[in-house]
């Protein structure tokens, strides 16, 4: 491309999970090498991609509604002599590829999550007059062939980053579409993960969150040729200079082994905040969900984790109103939440997903009852979250400053527990970790004051210090 040619612009709208955020960035990287630059304005884009999620209720309907609006935009562009290309990517694309092509003529290409490495060629096919549908499962090829982001693009994305290390799931929970849209579990090898994490650190990223549909089931080939687990991988990543913080999500209770729990004890870089979904507190419902653990198993695991690292905080996922859930089953969930005490949690009403076993289960709970139960559960979780946040007031925490706050002279950072912390400080501190005393609690964030002028690497600091 010569300097006189105007670059093409791509607008990517991302729905759903952190893995989709990571995938959107990788698609942008792949398209950058093909002459596209990212834009945050949909009205001046030459290519619009909807990176979809199939987890939430009515996901496909929302996509079709958005495509209706894009049809109008595409027709307007054509009247003005401009070509606008529209694509659907992600899990809805994987689940409904042919149906999307049939129902939405506005769509030029449909690409599943394992085929993003083919985007440049697929767009050339579209330019040649073809409609492209690509939903093959080729995960290893995806990561091998997707280009790395430049240092400049990585820096522009901020001081924290996601890094996918595992995709797919073999658990087959009866409510979940992931095994059908992302395929079987596949783990990336250690050297590829370390290379990517090192490039991120070299570009100024200070915190990396490892991603996977079932991330603690990761079992990649290590540098010694043997199979490693996630705990061993975390020890290796903690050696990368400049990489001060490590996190991972989402986990399954059955895959929390001793090595991973011990990594929380041994690694200062591994943040003391663990997302560990349980989904329900009733053994009968857990069995119907095919979760492969009982409530007591989960509670024993929580006790083991907390005995190993006393300052760890937990978050979780809950589904309310799973088919067949009785009032007694729901009360078992409430008792589990009361027993554990969460720093945060995500909770949802059950909604059936086509093709999943639970969609055909008997005993679907009516919406009114689900809403009542969800309201009670969320009130309890909010109370626990507020208590946890309030317990931080008066403590000193390490805060990674990420960006300017909304007010002049204010920075927003994250505590080790992922809480937003607002501090009056200069923007030169973005990308550094500072000691902050937490002064007060807002509705969605903590407010604090820097307590020392120097900034030290996270590995030399304690996570939380109580002021006496």
C-alpha cells in the first residue's frame, strides 16, 4: 500500500466474555497486516464485524436486530458510492453460520472463533463477489497463523491485557453451549504463551489475565517436552521481567489442583482474587447440571484455598431457576453463599440454549419465581460485596494505575482484588504500581491517597497492609 492510498477502516463490536475481547484484538491485528486500521466510529467504517457471544439470553435475536440496523447503513453507503462489508464472528456465527447467511443478506461473511486467521483471505473472496462462511474447528492453526500485535498497538490498548491459553471445554455442563461453539479443550504450548506474554511485557503491559473457557484445565506442552499444568505455567510467567501481575479466568472447581493452589501461596505476582464458579448449592441441581461436584466438595475446596492463602477473595457464577429447581434447592444455594462469603459474583436467571440437554429438561421454573429468587440472591451477594469493599477502608493496597479518571488530576487503578480505585495523581504514574491508603467507599469504586512517593515492583510489596 502506498502512502497516497487511504487505509480501510474496521469497526469491531464485541459482545460477551473476555475471550471475545482478546479475539477482537487479534482480528484487528490480522486485519492491520492486510491494510485495515481500527476505528471506534461505526459510521466511517469500510468493514463492520460483530464479534458475538452465545451465552446470554436471546443472543442470536440481538445479533439479527443489529444486522437490521446495519442493512440500512449498508444501503445508504451504496447510494453514496461506498462499499460497506459486514461480517458476523464469534460463537453465534459458529452456532448459526448457515442460518445467518440465509436470514440476513446484509452479511458478507460469517466466521467462527477458530477461523480468524482466514479473515484476510475471506475478505478477498468477498471483494471478488463471494459470500464466505467459515466455521471449521482449527484452534492450533488459529494461534499459529494469527499475527502478533505491534508494540505500538499493544501500548495503545493499555497496561493490562488478556492472553488466551486454552479454548473449548470437555465438561459438557447441560446448560452450556461452549462445547458446541468452541469445541473440545485445546491448550496452547508453554513456549507460545511465554513468547506472547514477553511481548506484552516489553510493550508496557504490567498485568496479564490468562483466559480459557476452562482455564485451570490447561495442560500444555512445557519447555522440557512434558505436560505442564496451570500452576507450573504461572511459576514460569512470574519470571518474565516487567510482568508484575497475573490473573486467570474462568475456572472449574474440579480442576483446582494442589500445584495451582500452592502457586497462590508462593507467587506475589499472582493476585489473591479467584473466580471459581459453583453455579448452585443444591447437589440435586448440580447433578442435573452435570457439574461433577457436590456443594460439600466446593466448600472443602474453598477451605483448602483459604488455608493456603488467607487473604484470597472469591467470586463465582450462579444460575437461578434451573429446570426442576425447588424452593429447597434455591435455599441450599443461599446457604452456600452465606457460608462462603463472596467479594463479588455474577448471577443470572436460567434461559435455555438450543442444542443443550437442559433445554429439554422437564420442570422449567416460571419467570416470576425466577425473578424473585434472583432478587434475593443478588441482594445477599451485594451485601457481601459491600462488606468486603468496606473492609478495605483503612488498609494500604498496591494499586496498578491504568488510566486517567473522570475528574481532572485523577487516576483510576485496580487493587489486587480487581476493585476500581480512584486517586489524585499525575498521569505519569499510569503503568506503575503505587501504595494507596483506602480512605472511603463509593458506590462502584474505592477512593484513596498515595502514601509514599516511590513506586516499586509488585513482587517486592505486600498485597494489603492494615493501618493500626
